[in-house]
């Protein structure tokens, strides 16, 4: 498997499809990176030379794209900031409820978890 920044990406896929395996790189970003590095997007990852892998890594760094650990840390810090200033979004994150205004009366099972039945006592 080819390694870019210590992350292994699959050899059997096209490089354009392999780059999104890196956290923080999606399909459009992968296309831009390959264009900047001057690499054909249809080449299989296993066929890339070491020099081409270095060019891809340089293109990622020169664009200032946050990937893997840095991006995860960045997102964690921003969530921690929201919860510490006790804003509405921070409170919703803390309680494990939907953050972006979705209804919670009937749906929101992904955020709220398994349904908890509340019994009525007589």
C-alpha cells in the first residue's frame, strides 16, 4: 500500500479514488491536488513512483489542507469552545441532540440513540 503522510491508501484503486481515504480530502480536493501535482487521475495508486507520491504530498502541504490528526484536533477544539461558552450549539452537542434545528419530537434517532420507553404509572 502507498503511504502519504503516514496514511496507507489502497493500491488497486485509481489515485483519484484513493486520495479520499485520507481524512480531510474529498473528491473535489483530490482532483485539485492531482491537477496541481501534474499526475493523471486514472493511474492506479500502485503504479505511482516515489517521486509522484512526494509531489502529491507537497501539493497537499502547499494548499494548506488540514488532514488526519490536525483536522480532528481542530474540530475537537472548536466543539470544546462551543460547549465552554455555553452557546445553544454547545448545549445541543453536550446533550447529544441535533444541532442544526431539526425536529426531535418524532425523529432524531441517530443523535438520541435507541428509543427509551417511558411508562405511565397508575
